C-alpha cells in the first residue's frame, strides 16, 4: 500500500508574501534602497561636518532628506500614474545612484553635496508612491497588499534600530566618500532587481495635460474627496505628535539625568513597540479583526505619552514609548480603507501624496516640539503632545466614521435611484463588521 507523503502546510501571515516572486524582488530592492539611504545619511553628515566644521550644516543634511518631499510629492506625483511603473522605479533608482556617485567624487563641493541630497529627496516620494501602488498590482488590493505594505514599513522601522549603528561602524573602515560608493551599489542593485524581477505594466493614467497640471489635478482630487482626506489625516496626524519624544530624546535624557546611553534607548523604544505590534497584528489577526480595532486603537495610541507629565524615569519612559508605538498597528486597518477609497487610475498619485505628506508633517511635528521645548519643560511638551494628539485622533476617527460608505440595495429595473441610492463604494466583508471606518 503506497504511503502518502505529508502535505506541507500552506504559509500563513507574512510568509505568504514570499511565495510571490515579484514581491521577493520588491522586498529585497526595498531593503537595499534603505541600506543605501541610511549609509548615505551617516556618511554625508560626517563628510559635510568634516569639510565645514559647522554643526548647522551637518544637521542640515538630515533636514534636506525631508524638506523636498512636499515639493516632489505634489509637483511630481503625476509621474507615478503617467508612466509605466517599472520604468519609473528603475529610473528613480538610477537617478539616486547617479547623485550618490557625484557625491562620492572628491571635487564635489559642500553646496553640491547638499544640492544632490535634495535631488535624492525630491525623487523619493515618487519612488515610494509608485512602489506602493505597484504592490496592488502584484498582491491585489486585499489582505496580501496590507501585509506587504506592513512588512515594508517594518523593515523601514528596523533600519532605525540598526542602520545608523552599522553606518557608524562602516565609517571606521572606509572614508565617507568610500561609504557613498556603497550607496551607489545598493541603488544600482535595487534598479536591477526591479527591472528583471518585476513585470512590465502599462501606466494607470493617461491624458495630454502637462505633468505639473496632471500632478496638481491628482493631488486636488485626493485632497478634495472627504473620505480620502479623512483617511490621509488619520495616517498623518498621529505620527506628527508621536515624533515629539524622539525629537526631544536628548533634552529629556538630560532632564532626568541618564546621559548619552539613555538617549539611544529612548529613541529605540518607539520603533520596538511599532515593529512588535505590527508583526503580531499582521500575523495573528484576520482582516476583519484588524479593521475592527483600527479606530479604537488610533483613538488611544497617543494617550500613553501623557505619562510624561509625571517626569518618568528611563525605564517607565521606555515602557510608555513602547506602548505608544504599539498603537501604530492601527495603520493595517486604515491602509485597507485607503486603498479601497482611491480609484485605480489615481492610486499612484494618492500614494505619492500620502508619502510626501507623512514625511512633511513629521518634520513639522519635530520643529514644533523643539520650539515648544524652548519655553516649557520637555516632559510637559511630550505630555501635551499626547493629550492634544489624542483629541485630534478622536475627532478624525469620528470623521472617518461619518464618511463610511456602505452598499445600498440596487434600484428596481427601470426605476430611478432615490436620494439614498446614489452610487456608493462597495466594501468587502471586513469593512461591514467594523466599529467605524
């Protein structure tokens, strides 16, 4: 009697993603691009400071990685829909590799280094928005897309924990310009993976309008839709307040007297909470459950920061930040609503606007937190961020509930649709069982 071979269990959770060849290429390209960005940020900061001796210019290299996002994400967002996505992704990587190569040249002056840093930041939102829209082509716009987007976000958060440390170690072996050559290689490798690891797909949008008009029109459509605007704000506003304890980690460590080592621990706590919670929610909960907890979770994710009013010591502050970071898992539910709400032909521009807005609003949050800390104790500023942020999140959660679109019965043949029977967006089962959104 023949013996039946045991059937291997089907992969579940995040493991399902790696059964898809194109996603493996996108994932590896994302990891390589992140490595290149982290190495370039560390190397460029050291290089500029070494050439000028100016702490301001050294810090400006980090700021220039965020400031152009708004310009690129608004004025160039049309690229994501106007042209075939694979071509856009490859050309963005090639452009970034070229900028890094010019940075590595000994003859490039400080002004040129900063200008090239701006150029990379200008391209980044277009690349990120196009990649996220491409994920819906590779994974569909259902649960696999949400897990894929979550996994890329986890990799980004993880880079904060290890990337800068690895960059610092690397600079003990090679010069800053030598490290920039490594960045060239990572961007080039990412371009090759995307070129030969993903399929060619047609552009999502069309039309003869000039790129600037096409981009601004798309941004207007995204921000003009009440539902999409509410979801975008729900994805933007919590991070704006969440950056306060990270931006003020050094002065808070000084306030409680824990020294430089405490700064690193405080800055690691939020990403640890975010990574752990996303991994759990993405692996253990169903799409229905993730949607059900999204609004309750976002409503209280910033509340733990109110503990800072008591000026907690290092351990309690870290636990507070881990708990606040864990609340970021609400994005797995909201991401699904967002991709459902955006028409396919607008998806690339919507994702680009989302990326640009997220980076910009976090920069604004850091600046406002720093400004407030000039007049108030750091503990007071962080606690106030938690309370004010919670109020904003509650208001946005109510707005998302108010804009929820539900299916209505189709009118009888030949009948005119009534006022409540206008075309609405149909939702899947997960969204029919949520508390809101």
